[in-house]
């Protein structure tokens, strides 16, 4: 009779049981834990994609202000959510350039009876759309400087367009409306992938325009009676809200100083010069040719080389004697008197938008401006950084008394927010008399 090796059988059975246990654990992980892990990984990727998108917006804004043209190139991380070994697959995304989207037009009527119209009306858009497997799908939409986040629950403005208004108090109130429409032009293009994609925008000098109240010496000389801005957009609510907050934020009254009307996709705002005041306008219009993928660089025309010919030697001329210069009498330069400091008439807070995690520290800078548009270096006010709606959620050293050493500028550091995620905060600076522009702080 054949003898059975019990030890060998037990070893095989043990190995089978261990393998079965491992299979069960992996199956449980994929069914129970993997979806949550993938969901969190895709959510983290959306934050990365948003930061890529906002960084590109910031560099477009900066490039449009130099007036000399230039090229801005960025990368957008299209997909994410990969979990090594157990879930390596990634979500994807689509990046679209649509130059035919929307319109943006400005008309200003000056006090001398002349009129100014923007030279272009197209607006164009850059859109990133996610294709997530677990996390909610989101879309980041750039138009004329504004960035809007859309998802199934609705839409919210993450970054404002290039429109702001300053108020300066002199012998009479002086308002300056600054408009920087950034238009997206070129050919329509779209690309989908799971990797990193390149987007390039080029501003040629002839596509960068200034028109407004300044003369060739950069002085404000042409007062404005009224200005009309017309926008055609898919985000009429966000535009109308921004117009209202911008103009009411400097003390203008809706219904008398400005009016906002909405009709479908069309938003129109009319700003009239308040009685007893002066209104100026600065408009920096930029038209970017935008492409997807690596930019094509022209190397210029091909030049056919010409065979070289050895020239005959040239006789060396005899140099003429160098005349001795007659010394000129030395004159004593007249020192330029230092400008007389003038009091502050407005406050400016920067940057215009901030993206931070809950509890993450951030900084803002407040600058005091005088009636001439220069920094009020002797400003000594007590300034408080204020959240218009959720003041209890803003923490850190929010109040500061300016000193002569600050020379009119101070950075508030170590600020942070508590409260819910995915919220937008309207923040401004005030000393009780002067109030700055608004900035947006987005908590992700």
C-alpha cells in the first residue's frame, strides 16, 4: 500500500490557502478601497490642472501689459488618478481653443465730443474639460481674463477679467477705468490625452493696442463722459455680478452712475461720469494667436552660400595725426529737487486672485496711491484686510499700522482661512476711509 506524505499535502494546502487569501484581499481592495483611492487621486489631479490653468492665465495677463508683444507657453496636465500596481489607469482631459467664442466691445464718449471704439470685437476662449472616472467632471473656462469653474452643480468665477476701477480724492473725485481685454485668436483646435499638453499664445506688437485718456507723454488729458462695455458670453451671471461689485466697490450707485443689463448671453454695462467728478479710461487691448502642441519656430529663409573669393591685398593707409582735443570748461550740475510727498487717495491690494488649500498660509500686498498715481510714500494709515462675507474665517495678522519705513507699501503675511473647501472669498483692504479694489481667494 502506497504511503501518503502528510507534510507535503499540508504544505500545498497552506500555499493554496495563502494564495486564496491574497486574491481575496486584492479583490476586496479593488472593490472597496480602490474607488475611493482613485476618486481622491483624480481630485488631486484636478487641483494640479487648475493651478496649471491659472498659472497660464497669470502669465497672459502679465505679457499683455508690456505692449511689446511676446510668447507665453504653458503645459496643462490633462489626466491623472493613477494608483501604482492596483489601479494604473488614468483619467483624460480635453483642451480646446475656440477663437469664435463670444464678443467683447468697448465704446467711450469723451468730454470733447469724440468717441472711441475697441478695434476688435472677438473674445475667444480656452477651455479645459476633464473626463474623470470617479471624481466629478469639471471645466475650466478662460475668456477675456476671466476664469470660470463649471460642474454639474453650477458655475463660479475663480479669477476676474482685466477690468478694474480706481477712485482718487483730490479737489474733486477722479475715477480711472482700466480695461485689459485679452482676446484669443487663431484657428480652432482641440486635443484630448492623458498626459501633459503644450499651449502657446503669441502677442505680436501690431496686435497690442492702447487707447484712452492719456497723451503721448502718458498724461491724462481726455476726460470721459460715459463708457459702455458689451459682452456676449455663456456666463452672463458671473459677468454681471463682477460689473456690479467693481463699480459699487468704488462708491458708484447702480441706477444713477452705472447700469447693468442682461439679455440671454448678452451683458451690457454703462458707466456715466458722476456729477462733479472726472472720469478717465485706460484700455490695453491684446489679441493672442493661440495654438496647441509644440510651437512651430520659423528659422527664416534658406540662404545659398556663395563661394568665397580671396581678395587682393589692400595697402595699409598711413594714419593721419590725431588732433589734441581742447578741454571744455566743467559745469556744475543743478540738483533736481525731490518731489513733494502727497497724501494717499486710494489703496491697491494684490495679487488679483489666490488659490490655497484650507489652512495654507498666503500673503497680500497693500500699496497706498496718491492723486497723481504714484506711491504715497508717507502714508501712515492703519489698514485691515477684510473678507466681505466670511470675516470670521480669515485668520492671521490682518491689521497693520504703516510706518515711514514702509514707504507706502506693506505685505501682510501668514494669512490663512478656515471654513469649507471650494469657496470663493472677496477680500479688500481698508483704513476706515479709503477702500481698495477686491481680490479673490479660492479655497480648494
